[in-house]
């Protein structure tokens, strides 16, 4: 399949290209596009056949539901009801990196919700994404625009790498502003529960309802008969080719441990990638060292984490050692993605 590619900036949208891509969506095709969280792979959320193509192109497991992206607040057609707390969350955090889970209406095909009677809905803030939804004239179901299992794309080059030849259209924009997928808030339960941490933090959500809490399964390794409430959480995710190990604990001890582990791998003729920070990068003696950003700016770390996992893949390292981060605010989402990318291979110091 020929994949058309159009690159633009959020401040200077190529409206002709967006109209063309919108038509692709409304006719049942697939379009990758930028959002502020990560790049999405979109299809008409109301067209079962179109949605099935997303699962094929990504190699996505059939029981992993898609998030429906909308361009305005009138989502009544898509859902059975909108509880007051969901309405408040939407009003406060839309457009933005928050997905609300609601009871779905019959209009949303089971292919989109992966057989569930609920649906995740989000209004993105990115102007290119908004413009595409508007031109398509339908809500757009879109998971991340990567081959299933790989780190999510935050740059268009990664969508091209993964999906060129498999989808109809790729729209490029800037590097994703948040860099991690949306926060998922289940509003079908009382109190609402966070199923996946993201750019809208627990603290921010507590301003809507102080009883909102984080599903305790979020930071646990899915094993045995553990059934995560967000079906996607049970799969291997965000994983580069090389195994990842997270070293967590006191920072000085972390640096010492990484240097020690690195030396052992080097003695074994292994190439080691190190995910460091501005504050620590000069303290590593060898290895492919990449800084995720400053520890005093966790938003920057969030922005870079997926792209750096992919960069280390490109440099063909055999093992990736990564520092842990403080679990507060967006740090919770960062640690959730890092631990999953490591398959919960964690070294505590
Ligand atoms: P992705 O866009 O690839 O990050 O995947 C969307 C994520 O949202 C998946 O991990 C799903 O588990 C989650 N999700 C989407 N819809 C629902 C739903 N109705 N209930 C629970 N989780 C959902
Ligand atoms: Mg994904």
C-alpha cells in the first residue's frame, strides 16, 4: 500500500492535506496523526471494518480497546450517561491528556471497545488532531501509532518506521508535548478510579473529587490470575529490543550500582545503554549514555522517555540500565511506563 505523508507544524496547518486525510478516515481508511500525548493511529470509531484495520496494522491483541477521540463536548450519542463527576473532569481537563471511561451506547461498535460495554473518550488539545477529527466528521478511534509492544511514537519518523506501507496516510507534526499516553479515568465506578497514570495527575483529579484514587494494580507486575481493569495493561508494552532494567532507590547508590552492573556487562563483551539525567550523566564511566532531561523537570523526562528507548534500540545495545524517578505527579506515569518497558525487572538499592 502507498502511504501518503504530509508534514506540518501545529501553527501552520496544511488544511488541504488535513481535508484529504479526513476523507480517508470517513471512507474507512487509516491515518496516523500527532496528538499532545503520543502519535495516534486513527480510523472512524463508528465503522467496525475500519477499526479492525487498526488491529491488523499494529498487530494489536483483539481484546485491547481503543480510545475514541472527539472534537467537541457533545458526546451524548456515544454513551449511555455522563455522571456529574465525568462532566466536571471533561470541563476542567478537556481538551487535554485525559480519557474518561463511560458506559457506551449501541452506536459504538464492539470492535472499538474490544467487546466491553464501556468506551474511553478523549478530546485532544493538539490543533492538527482537532482539525483532522473535524474534517473527518466522525469520532476517531486511535491507539498509539506504533507496532504493538514497541515504545509509543512521539515523533513522526517513528510512525513512518513502523507503519509506512501498512496505512493510507501519515500526518507529521512536532514532537509530542506530553510524551506519555493519556490518564485514563474510569467514571463508571464510584468514586472514579485511575486505570492508567498520565499527564493529568492524581493531585489534579482530586480537585474534582477528593475520593478519586489510583487502581492499586497499576504498579504491579501482571501475573497469575491478576486481571487489570484496563485490558491493555496486561500486555508487554513500550519495550525496546534490548532488555531494560530499572535501578530504583537512593540516587548516589543508584549511580554506583549502575556503574558496577555496567562493568560486569562490559566484561562480558556486552554493549550497555544508560538512561541517565542531566544531574547524573557525567558520573558514568562508559556505555551509551543518554540523558532523559533534568530531574527538576519531570515533564521534560516524560517527553523524552519513549524516544530515548527507541534511540537506544537504533544503537543496538544489548542491555539498557535506567535510573528510577520520584513517584510524585507525572513521575508516577514515568515510572509506570519504565517499569512496564522493563517487564518489571527492577533492582532496588
Ligand atoms: P493505547 O491508545 O494504545 O494507549 O491504548 C488504549 C488504552 O486504553 C488501552 O491500554 C486500554 O486498556 C485502555 N482502554 C480503552 N478503553 C477502555 C475501556 N473501555 N475500559 C478500560 N480501559 C480502556
Ligand atoms: Mg499503545
